[in-house]
C-alpha cells in the first residue's frame, strides 16, 4: 500500500520524471504572481505575514536552544529584527540522527510523497517567501517571487524527481535461486533497503537563499537523510520560513520534525566545526572560493557539493542583430545588479572590431554602444529599480567604487546611484563597464561580484575562443556566450565549452538571457570546471546520497 501523500502527488511526480527525460518546458508552479492563481489577497497576505514577524522571536521548538540572534540587515533599509533560535549544534545533530530511523522506515514512496507535499505547501506560501527573499537579499519584487518561489520550488522538485528515478532502480526484494545440478537449488530471499548516508548540511548563500538551497535540501531529504539548514547570516528569514513549513508537514505526517532543523551560527569557527562533525555525511554549499575550498579540503568525512566563484564570459565575433545583442547584454548585466553566479563579467571583443547588420563596428564602438544600451535600458527609474534591485552587501558597494576608480581599466560607463521610490534607504547602483586589454589579466581574470563587467580587447576571434576556454579551465564559469554569424566560430566555441565543461548560449537576442536557467531543461553547472563540482540536477547529484543495505536468508 502506497503512502497517501505519494498518491496525492503522483501525477506531479510522473510529469516531473517525463520533463527531466524530455527536457522541454514544464512547471507545476506558475511563475507569474497572478491573483487568479494564488488568490486575490495573496500579495497582501504574504506581505502582512512577513511584517508580523518583525521584532518577534521566530519560534521553531528545536532542541538545544541557548540564545536568540537577529543579524539581518535589509538592503532596502526595511526593519527586520527577527530573532532566530540559536541551538547547540550537537543537540541538532543528535536530534537529526534520532529522526533518521523513522524517515527510513516510511520508504522511498513515503519520503518522496512527503517532499512533494512540502513543495506544494511552499508554493502556496510563495508570496510570503518572496517578501522574505526581497527584504533580505535586495532582489527586485518579480525576481524575488519567481526565483525565490516557483523557480526554487522547480529546482527542489527536479531533485526529488531525480532521486525517485534513481531509487526506483533498486528492487525491494529478490528471490535468488542457483541451480545445483542433481541437488536441490540454493535459494536465498534477499531484501534491499535504501539508507541515507547520514546528516546532511545545507549551507545557504546571501543572494539566493531558496533557489540555491532547495536542490540540496530536497535531494538529501528524498534519499533518506536528515537535514540541517545553515543559512547565510543576512538571509535567514527565507530559510527559516522554509524549515518551519517543512517541520509542520513532518509533524502532520506523524514524523519527527527534527528531521529538518535550522542552524543559526554566528561564527565561522562554529560553522567549520559543524561541517567537519563526523555525523555530517553530505554538504551542499554555494558561496565564495575561500570557504568553499576550505570545505573541500577539510570536510573529508562528507561528500561536498560546491558551487563557487567563476568568471563567466561572452565572445562577440559578429552579429546579424546588433541592437538585439546590445539589449540582451544590457539586461544580462543589469539583472539583480549582477549579483548572480551566472552573470557575464568578461566580454571578449576582437581588436579589429566586429561585423554587424549595421556595418563594421570597432572595438571602441562596441564598448561605447554597450554602455549606451545599459544607460538607455536603465533610464526609467521604475524599470531600473525593478530590474536592479538593491546591493546586498557593503563589500559589493566597495567593490563597485574600487572598480570605477580607474585602476582596472578605462571606465566606459560609471555606476550611479538611483533613488528607490518605495525604499529611500535602498542602495541601488547601476553597472560599471570597463575596457581593458587581454594582457591585463589581473583586472578581469577573477570574479568581481556585482554589477561590474569588462570589455576585453583580444587579438582576434581565435584568440577570443582560446581565452574563453582558458578562463573556464583555470578560474571556472557557469555560463559562456557567443555571438557570431560564422559556423566555424560557433563550432570552435562549442568545442571549447565541451573541452572546458561549461554551458554555452548562442546568439541570444530575444527574451532569454545567458544568466537564466530553466529547471527540468537546463543543467545549472556541469561539474567539470572550478566553479562547480556538481550540477542542478542530474543523477550524480542524488545517487551518492544514499546506499543500499541488503539482508539475505535461506528459504525452502
């Protein structure tokens, strides 16, 4: 008899399985915040629910409570002061281990059914989560709703679908019978049990606290592991809401809610101690190289799935839609002020210029025209604030000022501050665009997180392709793009990205951008270059999170 929650969501699961096999467009979670879909009062209710948390204790009833902490500061200047429980790490781990047995016993169908119910509940709370994402990360409202809500849920469901697909390959039982000639055959009854590896630690990032958290969270849960969610100190609220909803579903299903807990950890040393605890068997991390590499080097007892920094780049060799190319790049560089792991940083242009449908354009013209396209796109304050959002950290603000001081090349377009009509304290900054030579590698050959991009002058198209490949190999990237009307250039870029292991976008001039990734169709990350050792999602992302333990005995 199947679990009732599995039966309830079976159609969604089957459609998700079909989607990951066909890779076409599909989603069960509508990305538009329509009142017809989510309810006439969903917007007001979601905002009110978050505002009601301001200045309050965020109670989760977790073990080991020893203090309360309220570290978040909103990039929009919104008062938060939500106080989160600080719990003893050893108590959380012990509770997670105690909850693991019951989670294993409900079987793969039960676990997947509960995960699907959680995702359905999260979707119904999308407006609440979106406001939490917006206030803590600085994302614009539409991105906060889409990326923080339905798109994050898509990625979570994708992980569940892959997990189910892998676990489905394991039969529950088998009758093993070996012929013995004239003697009676040997008969063994065998049972195969899917067992989680152990406690999973999911370490969130400050810019996408749900989108980058849900894949690892649901991959670990579905495959039988308890999860401790350790959010970024400035983006706790979206994670806390997620954990609260999960714990509610677990309790309703008669399961131990301590299967999923929130770890608010204020000091890096405490996070390091948690990450290297012998009971922690998997770690999902999105963030900077320094701590990511520390995890890879030191958390030896765990399988680490890491998404780190990279230098995303675009090669421009020629185009038959010059205006469309510039518009597309302008949006790419502006979206969420470049605070995305997929945003282009280096734009490689031949010194001799490029051929276009508007005639030949010199390198200087391409740089200047791109700067003008960004300025035009952001000339309307309402559009600009909606697209740019706010700068998430003081370090990014300092980086913008440093880059436009002139020490990293010629400033083609300076960054400026835009007043936000709703949030006067918001730090809204337009992109800074710089021009430099390929030889100036210290300028552009490392990630400069934020609205910062370089138009890099290369010798020719062949040099651009070679430099693009070397950047990915040495420093990593999640996205690469190319603009060319010549098949030989497209073939060369395809070969370069296959060799280096990075996703390639070709001649994007419409409503799809290089820094966007669609669940069930696009693989986010490849796992072949220094920017990421895993992909959202594929079989490898889930299969090593569980093991099969067998038992056998003689039967007549």
